[in-house]
C-alpha cells in the first residue's frame, strides 16, 4: 500500500512471524513503536501521532496479534508473551529499522518491558503506561490472583473458554462504552480505583456502568472507531486479546528463569492516581519495583484524576512526558 502524504496517518498490513499485523504510521525519523492494551487498538494512540511526528519521529502503532485489524491465530498457545515480544522484534526489522523506543500501555506495557529486558540491543528506551515492570515479566500466576481477589477476579473469569468472548462480542458498542468508562478516573472518583471482580453467577459487564453521558475525553465517534477496528472478527472479536490472559500461567513457566531480571535501558513510567492498576499493584510495591527493576529510570509521572486509559484521558500530559523522555534519549 502506498503511504499517504507526509503529515497524515498511513495504514497498511505487514507480515511478521507468520501473522498479518495492521500498523498505523506517521512521520519520519527515529522509530517510536506504540503498543496498545486490552480492549484497544492503534486508535488508543490517536492523540500522540501528530505531536511526536512533528517533533521528528517515525511513529508506528500496531494492532497486536489477535486484536482489532490484525490476524487472529487459532491456537490459544500462539499468544504467549514470547510470541508478543517476537512480534515487536520482527516488526522493528520489517519496518527497516535497527532500534526503537517502545511505549506500551496496559498489556502493551509488559510487552514493552519484556522486549527491553530480553532484547536491549533493539530498544533505545522504554516507557510503560499504567503497568510497572514486574518480577515475573508478565502478570503473576493466577493462583496468586485467586488468593488475593477470589474466583471472580476478571483474569480468572477470562480463563473460561468462550464465556467472556461471547459476552464482550454481543454488543461491542456497549462493551467499549462500559469498559472504557468504568476503568476511567471519572468512574473511580465515586469510590476510588478497584479491581474488576465478577459476582457469583454474574458477568464482567454486570460490574461496569454504561454512562448516560460519555466523559469529555471519549466521544461516540471514538466508540465507533473502536467497534469498526474489531468488526472483522465477528463473534471472535475479543478472543485474540482474551487469549493473552489465557497464557498467564504459561508465561510464568516459560520465563521463570528470567524472573527478577532488570530493564537495563532508559525508562519512563506514567500512571494515573485513579488507575485501577493501583488495586492490583499497591503504591509501595510499585515504588520497590521501579527501584529494583529500572536502574536507569529517567522519570516517574503520576497524573492526578486520571484512571486506567492514561494516554486517552490525559493526552497532552502523556505526550509531553513522552517528548521529554525522547529528548532525554537524544541527548
């Protein structure tokens, strides 16, 4: 596909590790690779494209395997953290680059942190949004989650074959409205950030709110864009992303020998003080993780009133933090 004129976002597909991945791209210069979370797509970075491109960077956001406009491998086993890291390293090469700055949000953060840990030769710097680096590289074993939050914890709910898949795909508009609002700082103000726990006999969305009015940072056009990104997979729209969760314990087995390995490249961490991740990783633990696992941490940024959808809820502040980090990397 021929790129659109410089200054606009161009879309195309690339083949990486046998999987067809959709990428959105803008600008020229050193590569900045943006990695979304669940349930998101390249569109989660819509506010960061133009400012980073105008600052002299080649900005690429990928729909990671199984998500949005990218291909969904059939096997659940094809979604381990090692597969996702392999996609990042393969994509850097496919884009004709030797190194990149990685920026990951939500699930994209463990992918970014782990890539930087395993392949520091390919990573100039790494920024994690909402999820700090973890000793286990990815989320800890499900047994720990069960002990802390009970059988209704959302990561355990996602393990049931086909259950969350069908629930979330039944009405994608409602799914995105409910999940984005209920993970936001707007929702958390009514009681603080809290982990998603499914009540006995209930569903994930039972514990969310469908707002009468969307918050200022999210529009109906944004919801439509996300629905359109996921539309081609039909009833399996969310299965690829859910399969990431279905490999949590396998990830811990595969990466056990690397547990506790630090991230040796320059790092940035950005989160909101109303992020639901705070219910999963308390502040005192986050401070220890950053101290022990990011010896070259440049800066930590905490955004007041911001929930889990960091770069969407507070785009100007996140973009400013990224540009400041990129200037630091460039000397």
